[in-house]
């Protein structure tokens, strides 16, 4: 975990980007031989993406749900995400293995969701946190002035409903 930064921050991203959510759903915790290889493959792919930023991968956040791991990934473009999915050696290998060994068994499932975000059509807030999420994938900036409220971050105008504390 990074250093906690006191105050209110938001993120800035240049241009459009992609939010990709992918996770594992363990249907049978006793079927370790089915879900553990998928977890290991996810970890290997993430390491590969961090080593090869030219693929369009920006960053990821990891969560553990009650049924397995979930990642929120940030990508520069859908084309780059799709290119990695269709030609990334580790991904293709894991995809084949899953389809051959685990898909029909039902012991483990997976999901993904892809969101295409147009330039400026997002907003986020981080208070007293380390650099995280979209701010880690893009730029971490103070949430003041035109970035003080959610509506302002989306390009509109309004006054804060609650006064912003002094830093």
C-alpha cells in the first residue's frame, strides 16, 4: 500500500480509455485443481502486462470477493485490450486451458465487463488515500476548483453541498 495522502484528490485521464473488470467465481472451493490454475494464470498475465506497458495496459486494482479474486483494469483503448486477448501468449494459453479443463466442470467460472469511457465522461474522488484506481492509471490531482464537485469534474457547474475542509 502506498503512502496516505491527506486531502481530496481526483484523477485526470487524457482522451478516452477502457475500464475492464475481470474476476473468478469459485463455485466449489474443494475443486482447487480447477480454480487455482486460473488464479495463477491471472497473476501471470498481470505481471506480463505491467512489464509491457506498450500493450496499452495502464494499471489494475485487485479485490477479493466472497467467491474469488476480481481485478479492475484500465486500458488505453479497446483495440489494445482486444489485441492482447486475442494474441497475448499467456492469455491465449490460459483461455485454452480453461476451456479444456475447467469450463465444463462447473467448479469455477469467470466473468468480465468492458466499459468504453469517452474523454471527460468520468469522475472520481479519493480522500485521505494513497494514489489509487484511476488516479494511479492516469494523473493524481487535487480536487479543487473545477475538480471540487462531481458535477464540476464532469464539466458542469455547481457549488459544493458541504463545504470542503481545508487541507
